[in-house]
């Protein structure tokens, strides 16, 4: 994957320079989370919204965030939120008052006030990122910059962003850091570097102090990400293995209190996972994995494994899904698992249409590969409804989670659609 352009620049604010949040809110150049319309609610008047990033805009409308009424699957046409010059992926704050956007056009992180549905300024990073997390204090974010030059050390740095005053308040050098995963309580961040068998554990409370916040953990096989137990005591690290030029895909348990690594459980492939109750779903594309004969024209397939967490055993192995690099996964309320990939094999013939979205039904271990072509860049189950919003091939597609098929009502959004987040 292309990962930005090297170059060392001090972070600057893309809008009017940010000062204290209260002063900026008063002068109108920054809107701190919590503001709203004149009656206390959002200007759109909607109480159940999804924000959708549009990186190109349409007609006379600039790129930004489109607002969807997530109850009625209806686009709100009265407002289009500025999200920076080319908003792509979205990150929602723990308190749901703030949405961050990332624009690769100028490597800026845009701040969107969810209640006032307005743009609150931007922070320009010195390099490209594909991974942002927001701390539980809702005032700090961390960005992984894999190619950021570091004086006297290998490239790679984590930037701590000040979401209240703006700017970058501190930096942590981590060679090649590409992805970040944060524990639910926010006390631990795991940093994953390309072509490495080490995970760097970051203590956010020590970032910016005189004490080194980094603890290197070894004993992995090309680790690429992690999911956490709800109590934040255990991380399940995804070892990409052969898919990332390592040896064996697996899941490694990490005790986040004692910093103990292991045991490790081999799986078919592991680039993405989601924890649902006591079940861990994990997926990836093993090298050379063939599809079942006669089922598809695709030459290779991905694989899904199901892991029982209490016993730490694989209960279902080798379920074939679409191929590609899997980095999106969500469980709907009826337990159907939506698995998205990028750079998969797209089939579009008279007899078969399939792309990068697979839907797994755990009740009978069957898989439906959706007929749409294109990369999956966003998956968002809609709380309290039988609907899942999926961004595939730069289009919004709405699935009925009870059937695993497209619902009858669809919404055509014009532009380059990238990501979706439910903000209420």
C-alpha cells in the first residue's frame, strides 16, 4: 500500500489558528464539541443520524459529510458538512460529540461537531496516516505516521493531537508504525509496525512526560491489529503470518496488566477480527487459498475462522469468503457477520457477479458474497433496525441483516463515497 510522501514539517492548523476552545467558540473559528442548534438539537432536526464521507462532492457541492436519517434511510438535503478538502475515513469520539475526518489531499485531520453539524477546524499532520484513535477524554487523538522521518532513528512516529486547542502536542517515535488499536478504557494503545514481529505498547498517560511511554512486546508473527476484552485486561493480537511475509497466521493473547504474551492459537488467516460476546470472528486471505470447485470464477478466496474465547479454540475453520485484504468487519444484531475487503477479485459476467463483501450466517455457517463489485471501505450496522450500511465501490448500499441481501429501498448518493459512522 502506498503510504504518503516523506517530509518533515511542523504541524500547522489549516483554518484560523486555534486558541482556547472557549475563545474560539466565541469568535466563531472553532466549535468545541457540545454545541448545537438554537433549541439544543442538531440543525437538521434529526435525532438518529449517520454521517457519510464524500471525498469529491457533486455538482456545486464541495467534498464533505452527508447526513443520513438512519431511521428512514433518507438523505438530509438541507445541509452538507465541510469535512476538509478530501474527507476519507471517519473516527467517532467515545462520547459521540466529535467526528474526525482524514484528508490525504493535505494530510489534514478535520474536526466535525456532531451536535452543531459544523466544521470546527483542522489539524495538518506532517505526513500520511491510515490509523487514528481518540482517547477516552475525547480531547486527544493519536495518529500513526509510518513514513514520518525521525532524526537519528528509523522513520515512523505517533502524533498526539490536541482536539481542544488544535495542533500536535507531543510525539512518540515508533519505527514503521502503521496501525493503532486502543483498549476500551483508553489506558493502553497497541502500535503495529510493518514488517515487524514486535508490538509496541503505549501508555497514553505517559505520552508527553519525561517517562518513556513505550514497552516493546515480542513473540508475534507479523502482528497487524488487535481486539480487546470488554474489561480491557486482554488483547487478542492478530498475527498476519504468511499473508504479510511471516510464517503462520494466529491469535496471541496478551495480558495488558502483567504484559504477558501468550498463548498463541493458529488460525487460517488474520488481518481483521471482531469480538461478539464469547465468540471471536477472524478473517484474511491465505496465500494460494483456492475457492471451492465450481462455485465461482474467482481464482482465490479468503477464509473466516470462528474462535471460542473462553476455551481459546477454533470451533469453525476454513469458511470460504471473498479474497483481498480484509480490514472491515462488523456483527449485526442478529449475529450475521459483515466482512469487507479491498483489492479483491471482482467478477462481473452474465452468470456471476461478486466483489469484496462477504456475509457470514453463524446459524448454519453459510456465506453470501454480495453481487456488487468494488472495495468495501465502510460497514455500519444501524442500531435498533434490521439494516446495515455498507460503502462498497464508492456507493452506499443498505442491507437487510435478516436476509443478508440488499433491502428494497436504496439511496443513490452522488460523488466518491468512502466511509459511514452512526453518530447517535
